[in-house]
């Protein structure tokens, strides 16, 4: 079952707080690819 989009956004927000100063583009790409994998199942 795919993760709800709002939950994905929440994960991104939480990761943004934890990795403040971390490359947010890399984080978002990693989450996006993970979401695509979940959708493909």
C-alpha cells in the first residue's frame, strides 16, 4: 500500500528539521524515488 502524500510531506518536513543545512534537493529526490517505488508495487 502506497504511503499517503501528506505523510510523505510530513516525512520531508521532519527530515528538513533534522538535516537543517543538508542538501534538501538530495533529500527530496530520495523521498520521491521511494514514493515512486511504493506506487509501482
